[in-house]
């Protein structure tokens, strides 16, 4: 074997196989020769079925009967797997006759003397020897060409050490260049003004690199897009590809990983080699956490981890760029906390762009983009839709628009109405409405009081989220739901969290006040308040008994530790404090509902009657709220700074309906 030159192993193997099997299949004549006397003896014995006479070559092909042919095969070596191949299409004997006229006279005489003989004769057109040679040569050329294509073009086309089996070491990145017209631009990316400004600068780096390098600056090597799922990270990268007008290589982090060792590193090398060859260029790696996870943690795969090898090669390639190579690496992930520190250092991913959930004005812009292709009714207000979808990502808003169009078509509407959008929001958050679900009257009454308890508490406490509507129509896995419009805020006080917990516990408290017992319907409520109480005590330091201590680890190191960052005595205090906070709010909810029991009854009875009630119905029973959140200045105490890495459901107003 010559590793640098031509590999002769496969050609030699192919020639040997063809020489061994070629005579059996392609041009080899396996028919045995027979003289005239032997032929006429076989004919008189009734073993010849047909004779094919060629007048030009003075040869004839002899075909035996089925019985004679079977007897002949039994005499041959049965261990030879090719002994009976082609016996139905090839002649059994080859006959070289003398004078054709004498041969035919003897043939007819034997048939006349033995009427039982059924041997027939036919005449074949003469074949040119040149034609036979040319036909055989063409077949050989076709077979050799097929072997060459399979063994050399396919197996030898892969670059690097892993590229010897069907190009497995080649990069799987999809290239978008001047030949590929990408329609997505920054105009199609609504909101995300800060993120767009960052990536627009990346495009300008590549288009006008001399503008920055002449002053001694260096072009950033990497830009990392971080944010929750559905916020538009991949869409932003597509817009960069559409605006940059430079080669754009796009692939996923999982495209590097294979079951073969060394393949991931080989693909990384091939990817960067292609990008350098087409410089200036952009490389976009989606879901980079598939290969960029921190090394050395929870590694049970042994010393040769393919994912770590791929990451090491990626680190080497990103650090190996010169200042004159205009190649920028963009990556996207929603799990930046688990990425390796070496990947995040300056000189590799120089910039981190956080793509957050859209705010109110950004949601309106997103609705403008997705409503362009939808036939809208005059009643649809984009500002109203933006207010109805707090906490929705760009992907969620696109889903709302699509679901509203489907609902309008299902109801045979000519245009998509405001109610279709409201139904779509309810469908996405709460699930499919089940109007025909059979519920006992006693259970329906309990559900009505449960949801009325939520609505009553949220109306009577100051900091609870404003109520939109209450329903006892089963939807998804819930038997009823109370829909709120949470306030969009960046800071949350202790009083606000406690009021929201009290409203969440209002359903179980209403069951206690009215029926003097409780049911299992408050599972979702209890899960929500428990998480919030845990966050107040262990993360935000809002408990006087525990103090200004936070056990939250923003680095993500604690998930690999088996122990707790506090003692058993502190754990007992934390458990007691969480229980005290929840029980105090539960007693508070019971007290408020007891004092307003008549209004609770009226609200529940109206809910049983109408099944769905709105804010106006609560105003008829309770009157206007004592405070207007837009006009009344609320006292702010114990103000805290929210950590963006904490789960949103633990620290903000609920985005989903309170379920029973």
C-alpha cells in the first residue's frame, strides 16, 4: 500500500474477480463439443429437443430435453454453485458438422424411421465475430466503470482521515452564495432592534473590512446568539445571509457528530477550509451546545470522546484565523450556561448577543409581519393582539396567526376576525376546547366555585394580574380556567409575589369555604406557588428568617454536585419558611373569600349559567377596582433585580391560565 500514491489493491481485486467469474457470465461458451455420430445417437435416444443450425459458421447448438438435462446436471459436481447457472438459456452441446445437405438428410431419415422422436431444427442468422467482440468489450467497460465509480469516486472523495467511506469526513454545511437567492432580509425580522444592530455591524465588517483594519482594529471572529427558543435566532442568521452577499455556510451542531471516531474533527477542518477558500465568508452553527458543552463534566464515555475531539478541533480552527482572513463564525443556542469557557473567551466568540422575548411594541411589529398574507376583518386591532400575548415569542405569534386563519376557515368565515384570534390564543395556551365532555353536576359546581375563587381574589388584591375572562368549559387537560393579562415588568416586589400567590390559591380556598372540603383540582396551583415560594426563599433572599442569601448558581456548576450548598439545619429552616409563606397566603385567601362569600356565590352562579364570563361581569358584581394600576403609584419595597437565567414561571406573573 502506498498511502500517498495510487492504491492498487482494489484494481487487482476487481480483475481477479472478473477473471474468475467472467467466463461463466459474460462471453464464455460453456457448451461441450460433440461430433455428428454422438449427436445422432443422442437424438435416437430421444434426448435432443432442438438443434439450432448456423449455415455460415457450419456450427449448430444442441439443446437437450428437460429430463436429459436434469440427468446431466446430477452427474456433475453438485458442490459447484455455478453448475446449473444459465442452463435454460445456453446450449448444452456445440456441434461442428461437415456437409449441411448430408447432415439434414440423415436428420430427416432418423425422424422418419422413429416417429416418436420430437427433435426440431431451426436456422440461426450468422453472427459477425467483430460484433461479438465489440459487445463483450462494452460489457467489460461498463462493469469496470461501475466499480471505479463506487470504489474510487465515492470512497476517495472525502477529505481528511475520516473521508475514506462515502465522503463521511466532508462537511455537511449548506452553502448560500451569489447563486442562491435568499429572500430573508432584516426587514423580515421584526423587533430585536439591539440584536439586529449587532449583526448588521457583522455584515459591515465583511463588506468594508478595510474601514476597521486601517485603524488597527481586528474584525471579531465569533458572534454568539443566545436566547429562549422561538425568539428568532435562526431567522436573524438567515437575514445576515440575505444581507451580507458573501458565502454563507449553514449547519447544525449535531451535523458534526457521528458514530465513527475522528469524523467530527474532520468535518470541522473541511468546513473551515472551505470558508477560508471563499473568504470573506460567514459560518453559522445552529444549536452549538450539541458540540460545545463544557468538557470534563459528567463524562462517562471513556478517554476518547468524539464530542470533545470535535470541540477541541473547533477551538483550534477559531483560534487559527489570521487577521487578514475575513471569516466570521456565528452560532445560536438557548443553553449558553453549559457552553465551555474556552469557547466563550475573547478571541473566539468575541460577542454575545442576547435575543430576548419581544416586548409590547416588538410583538406588534411581529404581528405586522405575519398578518401580511392573512385576510383580516376590520375589527382586528394589532395593538390589542399584542397586549393579549404577553410572554409570547416570535414563533408563538406566528403560530397564533396561523391558528386564527385555520379557525376562521373551519367556521367558514370570509375574513379572520378578532374572535378568531382570541380563540387561537385560548387554543394554544389552554388546549382544545371539549364542549361535549361529560361532567357530573356536582363536579361542575365545584369547578365553577374554584374558578370564581381565583377571579374574586385577583379582583380584590392590589397586585394580582388583571382578569380577562373565566370559563368552566373543559379545555385540554383542565376542567376550567381563569385567564389573566400579566403586567410586563422588569422588577418584582415581595408584595406583588405574595398577592399573585394568594390569587393562585384562591381556587382551593373557595372549595374550603363553600364545601368545607378540598379536592385534587388544585395540583397546578400548588405547583406554581411552591416554585415561587422556593424562589423567594432560596434565590431572591426575600425571607427575613433566612436572610439576604441566594443559593442560585448562575454558572451552572451546581447541577453536577450531589450535595446541597447549605447544611441540614438550614434546609429545615428553608422548608419551614416555604411552608409558612404558602400557608399564610392560603389563610389570607380563605379570609377574603369568607368576607365576600355572597359575591363569590353570585359570581359562581353566573359562571354556571353562562359558562364563560368576562371582566364586565365582575364589575357588575364587585364594582370598579379600588385602584387603577395606570394611575395609582404603588409603594415599592424590597425591590429586587430579576436574573434573566431563572425560569420565567418562577418569578413573573403567570402566562398560562390557572387550571383546575
